[in-house]
């Protein structure tokens, strides 16, 4: 099994959702299936800035 993980952000406009659909379709054409999304916290710049929340999409190729 092969995995692909992609940062997809935390805020979505209608245009961003359409872009995400396009990326999901692109990976599907390459044989990947959508697996899950999970939330992570990214540290701030040099570890001293404010942390931010983002989401990661996981795809799997069997």
C-alpha cells in the first residue's frame, strides 16, 4: 500500500472547495483513493510565533 499526504488548509471558500475537488480527482486518476482528513497544529515561525491549525488529506493506493 502507498500513501500520499497533502496539506489542504483550514478555511475554504467556494473556489477553494472546487480546487480541492480537482485535486481529489487528479489523485483518483493516478490510482489513489481518498482515505481521511485530520487536523494538525503547525508551530509558529522558529517555534516562537503563534501556532496555526491546518488539515491534512490522506490518500491511499493499493
